[in-house]
C-alpha cells in the first residue's frame, strides 16, 4: 500500500451496497427501539404532577455539568468507585463523540459537501490516537468495577432487602442486568480493538501506528501467523459483531440499568439543593395530604425512581437499616420504580414484580409498608450520599402525611402529637413550666417579648423540659451571661418549632406551631435568633421563610466560637484530654455546619480524635424524624448504641462530645444500656466550655 496517501480509512471496507443498506436498516431499527423506550419513560414522567424545578435553568445546567465533569458526587465517600466510573464515563463519552464524528463526515458531508470532509490527514491521526486511548481507559475502568463488584463484594452491592425475608423476593433480574451492562460494554470495547487490529493486519498502512492499541494488537496477531488475506476475511465478521453489539447496547439502554446514564444526568439538573431541609407544602386545592399512590407523584418523583443506579450507598448509610428496621432507601426507591413500571409503563427488561402493585397505582401501606415509612429518622444520610441526588426523605414524608391523615401510626407517637397540639411540647407540660429551669440560675433572663434584646434564644422542648438536658441549658445561659451577651427568651410564648412534627408527616400541626411561634416572634424586638437545638435551627432557617418568618438564625456553637475568638470569653485553663465529637445530623447534613464545634474544641485545648464517620458522613443517633417519640424497636442494635461502640474503639478517649439535646439524651441512654456510662461520659460541648472558663478545676472529665 502507498504510505504517501492522505491518512484516512474506508468506513465500509470492501462492503457491497447490499450490506451497507442492511447496516443502515439495522441501525434505524436499533434507534427506533431506543426511541420507543425513551418515549415510554418520558410519557411516564409527563403523567406526574407539576414540580417547580425549571427555575434557574442555565445555572442548573452549569452546576450539573461541573458535577458530572469532576465526578464530585461519585468520588464522595468512595474514591476508587468514583475514579473507576470517571474513567468509564469519559472513555465512553469520547468514543461516542468519535462515532458522531464519523457519522457527520461520512453520512452528512460526503453526500452533499465532500470538500468539507475533515476526517482525514492530521485530524484522522489525532482522532485515532485519542479514541484508542479512550477505549483503553474504558476497559481499565470496567475491569476496576468488575473487580470491585465480584472480587471485593462490598456490602453496598449486596441486594439483600431490609423489609423482607430472603425467600420472599428475588433479585436475580438485577444481578443479570448488572452483568449484561458491564460485559456488554466490555464486549463493545474489545471487539472494537480486535476489529481495528484485523484491519491493520490486512492493510498495514504505516500511519495507523497512531492507533496505538490496534497497532500493537496487529503486531501480536502477525506474530501468531495471521496473514493479511485471513485478517481481511475475519475483519468482515468482526466488523459486524462489533456493530451489532454496539447497536444492541443502544437499543437496550432505555430498558435497563443503563437508563441511569440519562435519568441520572437529568436528576442532577433538576435537583432541589434544599431537599429534605425544606419540605414541600401541601398544594393548593388538595383534597387530602400526602401521597397515597402514583397519581400524587410529581414528574421529578418519577424521575428519581429511574435515576437510581442501585449503587447501595444509601443502603449502607441508613441508620434505620443498620438498626434492623425494615427500611433501606435503595429498596424503597427500587420497589416504587418496579411499581411505576408495572402501572405506568417504561419497564426494564429485568425486574422483580413488586408486592402489592395493583393497577390502581396505590403505594402507601401496600408497595411501601407503614412499618418501613415509620422506620426513617429523616437524617438525610441517603440524600447526602446519593451520587445522582435522589430525594428519598421528601418522598417518605409525603407518604407519612397520608398515614397520619388515615390515623396509621405508632401509639406513643400519636400521644406525643396530641401533647404537642394541646401544650405546644411533647412532654405534656404546661406552658408556664417552659422557663422553670431559670430558677436555679441566680440571675434573670430577659423576656424578649417585653424588652429589646440583641439575641433571642429559641430554647426548644428538650432543652426546656428534659431533666437531663436542663443542666446543659443552664450552662449555656451562664456562658452567655458571663460573656455579657444581650439575650432573652420568649418564656411561655415559645412552642415546639415543629421540625420533627413536619418530618413525622403532621403538616397541619406543624403549620399551627409555626403560626403560633411567628406571632410570638413578631412581638419580640431582636436582631438574630440563637438556638441550642439543631432541629429547631433547621426549620427556622430553611422552612419558616415560606410562612413569612425570615430571620438570621445561628446555632449556639457559632456564637460561642465568636465569643472565644473575640476574647469576650476568656479561658481559665486548657482541657488537656482526648475527646471525640459526634456531628448532629441537623448540623452536619441539614445545615452543613461542622467547623464551629471543632474550632471550640481546639480552643479549649482538647485532643480531638475523629470517629470513622464524622462531618457530613456522621452516623445518626436515631432520634430524628419523630423516632424519639416512637416505641417500636428494630431487630438490631440501636444506632445510638452502635455509635457508642464506635467512639469506644478510639484509644484513650475520655469523653463523647455532642451539641444537640436529643443526642445528649440518646447517647447517655445508650451508654447506660451498653454498660459504658462510666467508661465513656457523654457531654454537651457547652459543659466543656464552662469547665475551661471556670475559676475552679472541674471534675467534668
């Protein structure tokens, strides 16, 4: 062959017109199957109720593109899986773009404007190099994923369900889908390289040395004795095998796990950055609250179901599943997906027939049992760790709302809600007792409804009424007083802020509490709100603005850090001791505030040793979402007890530090129940602050 010719190659090498026509016919058939599957899914989404997710569309696209390009959500918590997927993703994208380039050059420009063809010369050489490297990267990434899935067998890829016994379900379809997806891509990549090697052996153009993988493969085939004539014959068969595998993958995509390639990308675009932190209101004109069936789902809810990649990150992060309750966020989403496919269409080729999937589309209490829904602690671990931003918690709360309206719930939960409705607190205490803890202080605290203050302290129920927490509340007051902070409280005017009431699903009661608190706050003269309760912090900051209450809200740790930094709170000594710190869910995940507490611990002179799960990856104490008011227990060890054991695994730890009233109660109880209350004291951060500023040494630690 003359090597002086312009570098290029024939797309349909030595193919008669009939075979070329057959290829285009098969391609149209594959694209038709793809389009049909995609349309069925789009039709399913169109059946959903409206969702306000089309605002800031330009910014949404830019943010999603950045997350996809950097693989930020996939690398979080699992660097190996993230980089493996990144290599697969970019290898696939480059190969796909390469295919489009050939189509544009050969199918569009060649017939109508051959002088504009560009797939030749230097462009072709660089094209060959880049696509060979992309194909190699794809194979490397797929090999890494195969080793991880079938070699290492991490627990998140175990399809064991949390809500059923092993004999009650089958996940063989999902396993088969995983295998077809991975080995299908491997087959496409390998046949592409083999086909390239055969072509090079047959023609041996010197410029094909730029096809670095294909050239070396061709050298190997030649060494094995493959002649150019034999390679030419085999190339024809190899070309068709590669083409049919690639076209089959295109047709297969919308009916399989591969749909996440499209649905996951769309989900990143239409995500709610405050999902779970700010729950949806009841739509105007709604006859009933919450979700009973698929007819109540929005198009975004239905998109969430298809976006799930079955990666299992939410499955292993969920404290309910870890505690033996019948909830796995992954299984909840997959069960709803299967049900939606059975009722609305757009089904995958492989899936389990869901239990209770009647053609009426009902889900609450059937497809998803009430026990599953009441298991959730609404800790947001599932949302925070999900690489495609599925919004599990709002969906669970919507179904809980229907359970509450239908009177289906835990007996002790019902009692707590009744007390909240009658007394404004879950303890059933009279409102006049809300500020009784002040009596042991030795100084008064301003009533913010009667005189102006700089800081209004929204104390919260547990801090006001629970005996174990009241001493911490008094410590906060003493520190504020010592620092000369101008602060006050609402006294009897305050009621439960409603954060957990709303996450239980009692939206009517929540709005009643909001209305009362906003009226009390309107009577007060203040600049900003402080709270010691992260649950209160969240709803005041993210949810009250929708009801007309926009305030600057801070957690007490933010204020104490400022007092220490400014010198308004001088320390009498350094606490030379080893501690570990538990990040409350409503600080670390809900409000992304993790540094203030650590800055305080550093200023106090403690040696902080982190537990494996910390920061935004913190484990839940098990109290959130109304679980603190429920009597049902899981089949396993409680999350709080698991957390105590995690802290005890740290050598030399003297104290578990918390910054949430519910955490204090849950972990002190867990320490006692596991017999570790003497070995591992549980202290609120403010207790350490008070020990460090006190004139006399403290026996706190």
